[in-house]
C-alpha cells in the first residue's frame, strides 16, 4: 500500500485523545447539539484520489466528529439504556482491532473461540444460570432473538423449513406480551413468519403477560390449524421495565411443548447481583436467553450473550458447511459461526475477559447496586416534589415520571416540551415514552462512571427547567 503511516506514533496520539476524551466528557453537552446535515456538510462529497496525511485526517476527526456525537460515556446519560464502555474493555477492543481476526471457525482463531467458551461460561456463573446453559456472543439482542425465532421455527417444522421454505406449512405462531421490544416483531418479519403471527397478549396489573389469556390464545390457535412454535418472554422491558412471570411462562411452554426465549437485554446484566434475581425467577426452565453486556455491564458495542439449553438444536438451525469452510485436519472444539446468522465474526470475548478481570464481580455488582439505589433516590425526590408524579415505579434503575403542572389537557405536550428543553440544555439526557396512552419521561441510570452527585444535578436540572415552562 502507498503512504505507510507511522502506526506507533498515531496509536499513541489516538490513545492520548481517548484518555482526554473520557476525562473531559462530562464537560460536554450529553446529547449532540447539531442539526441534521451539519456534519455531512463538512465531509468531502467524494473519496480522495490521492492519499492525505494522517495529520489532516486526524485534525478533521477532532474538529468535526466529537461535537456531532451524543456522548454515551457521559456520566449524566439517563436516556434509553446505557451503552457502557469500561476503560479496560476499550483497551481490549484496541488489541482485538490490531489483530482483526475473523473468528468464524475454531481454526481461524483458536484463542478467540476458546476464550469465548470460557467468557460465556463466566457470565453464566455470574448471573446464576445452571450449567445446562451454553452460549455464544452475538452482535446484538436483535440477532440473538432472530436466531431464537429461527430455532423455534425449525424445531416446529422438524428442521424442514430451511430446505423446503414455509409455503407448504400451516402458519406458525409466536406469543409475547404487548410490552415487548420491536426487535421481536422484526425477528418474525425476517424469519418469514409474518407480523400477524406474532400474537400479542395483554398484560396484567403488574405489567406481566396474562397467563390465562396466553393459554387461551394457544388453544384457539391449535383449534384453528395454526402451529404454535414458541413464547418470547421479557425481563426488564425497554419502555418501563415490564417483566413477565418467567416461571409461569416456562411451565405453560413445557406443557404445550413450546420453545421459550427470554429477552433480558438490559436487565440481564443486573442478575450478577443475587438480590435482583427474583425478577427472572424460574429462568432455569427457559430454552434461550439473551442479555447484553454491551448495555449495562461495560463491554463496548457489540456484545450480546445468547444462552441456550440445547446448543445442538440452535446449530441444526444455523449451521451450513460448504467445503471451503470444512476443517479436515483438526477436530474443532466449536465453530461459533454455526451458532449465528453471520459467518464472519469479531473477537468479542477479549473485552469481556478484560472487563471481568479489571473490575471483578464485586466491582461490577457495586456499580449496578449504586445505579439502582441512586435511581430510586431520585424517584423519591421527584415523588416528594409538588407538580411531579411517578407514573411507573422503579424496575432496577428505570422509572417513569411526569410533570403535572398546568392544564391537564396539555400534559402530554408539556412533558414533551420538558424533555426537549432538558436535552437542549445539555447537562443531562433523557427520553420520553408512551405508557398506556400517556406521554411520560423515562429516567434510567447506568453509565459506568456516574456518581451520586450526577443524580443531584439531574434533580436540579429537571426541577429548574420545569419551573420555566
Ligand atoms: C435494547 C433492547 C433490545 C435490543 O437490543 P440490541 O442489542 O440493540 O439489538 C431488545 N430488547 C430489550 C428489552 C432491550 O432493552
């Protein structure tokens, strides 16, 4: 290649920039304050024909990109769910990028495969799952859920769907509560099952899927010639933390011979603290579980742990072996591309190894316990503040609230204005959601480095900006 760069010097420059960025990120507005098109206007419309100096490239990076970013590593990021990058895990990502291995087969990087087996198992132990579960690191929960849906589909069709397609078979049905994540809808689209075959069951007063209604829906579907294939249960839903009764769901699934997948993308990380495990009581009976270390635990994007009870069933769904992928000379331990959609895959386990070792389970538990406690403190402060109400109680570190000031008919509008003004202000970042027809404000703590003082700033900011409306 032309233009050989001084890798050593630039790697140091990048490391210095990264360290400074993380030290000073709290001084930036949390949400990007740019308008649509601000950034693209600064990017050349076509690729350069001639090589440019790294200095020019790096200067443009510094001048254009950071101001156009929303800062997920900001300690006052209270929106969505976190996307934490613990510093030790960032270092692991740098090392993985330097090797840039394609870890599709054991033989294409034995260390990556064997470390992945170990790290999935460390995580299994950390969240208290029994030995019966093995697993894989997928890119995202969306992918893990798609793999689980494909597994349900193939199991129901006795592994004929991949070969024959779906047209000769009765429609399959999958059941989930009305409060589950859109990635489940999308998984049914992509798996060829169709949105209308995702049967959405009402929830009860605790926001859990109504088991009687689920039982009824399965019976009605069987009577009408549909093929029930599986149930997707949720622990810690995205909007306000809705969680299903996993024990009851799994019992019903076993009785009906259905496959259960549990989406614990966010809340699953908190299961490293035994005192929160009531939230997924009965989980041992699930067939498939997804939780995202790239959310709350501190592994940089992308790292989604997909645990399964019967790995062979997943592999029978997804394994394909043309000659060029066969490994004849070695007996492989595991080829993780047979557990997922993508063939090529990154070395994801390295960051999990660094994460667990550099912070210890104790350190990670302490972080999560602090987040839960601080979030609950803020909920109590807001509850005690006139013209504020808590709409949904904290589930771990997530709750929703509203400002009730002024004309009751204008309340949705007022709360949207409040969210917009808070995010324009830049000291904190949070988002709105719809809860049973009401516009409410979500508050979630989870950033790796946040402190109790950040909660004080959140309270001041919310109350101050609300008083100006
Ligand atoms: C975040 C989230 C997802 C989607 O996760 P990705 O890894 O971004 O695909 C799915 N389900 C729940 C409950 C989530 O919180």
